[in-house]
C-alpha cells in the first residue's frame, strides 16, 4: 500500500515518574485506525524533539510507535540510532483522554508508556526499527519489564498502516527463536498518542540518568 503521509510506530517502555508540568500534553494525534485496513495517518501536528541526525533533503520522513517498558531508556536508545530524526515519549492504547502520568501509574487508564519515533526511511527502515525493539527489552513477560510491573509496561507495537501490521507480524515471527519463552507482544492498530509531560521528554539527556533496566533473561545467549 502506498503511504501518502507520514506513518507512526509506537513502542511503550515504562516507568515515567510524575509530578511535573503537563505543558506538552496538548500535542496529541487522534489516529483514526479503527477501520480495516488501517489507513496512513498524517501525524504532522504531533511535536517531536529532533535528534542529531538530519533527514536527507527531499526525503519523506515516517513515524513509528512502540511500547517496551519504561520509555526513558527506550527513547534514549532510539535517539542514538542513525536515521532517527525525532522522538517523543507518551501514552497510547488506553481509555482515558489526555492522561497524566499519575493516572497511567494507577493502572486505571489502560495506556502503555510508549515512544513515537520519526525516521528517514532512506537511512533506516521500519524493519530495522523493529530489530532494535526486540533487542531492547524482554517481550515474553506480560505487563512487566524487570522490576517494573503493570499494564503500562506491556510490550506492544502500534501500527498505523496495513504495511506496518504485516511487517510487525513477520518481524515477531522471526524474533521468536531468540527467546526461551513465547513472545506476548501486542500488535494493534494505533489510537490517540498522548504526549507525556515535559519532564519525561528526553529524560536521560536532561538528567544524565534514568536508564531503565533491560531484562534480557529470556534472550537466547543472554
């Protein structure tokens, strides 16, 4: 399917910490992905923080949303990846509108902590983005990453097109032999992506800490 506008991938990574300003939550994208097959989404209204990598002039940038536990460490990992041009931490997949971190932490919203990734597909592909996803967390533990427990820490891929859905399913199939237990990652159509509070954006770069632990206990070979 030809993607006419930017696409989005979401990955949630967990443990945010709260009590800071909600000044960035107004930057949300209402993704109408409930129909089948899901349609490409124009996510231009979601403000993302640029990385050191500049997109090649004239290239169309794409986006992805992934959840893999605490999003501090996940966002940092993708910000170091060549071809990733911008990122944001946020919440997705739940019921509550405009959620706060404290609400997400209460396990009553259904949202996952996730990272929205903007990338230049001429430099890095969606499949390469997914490769880092499988390597960066343990997708065999339901609603948990290491010591972080709760549905906000679940492993999930939020697709924004039928092409992304197919790619995610195939990528998960290929990743399964790397783990000693079945992968429990959700592959689901993206809904509204709510920006997390400003305090959580690029947390590790701002604070020089906050790397969430990665549980590799079920990776074959450790």
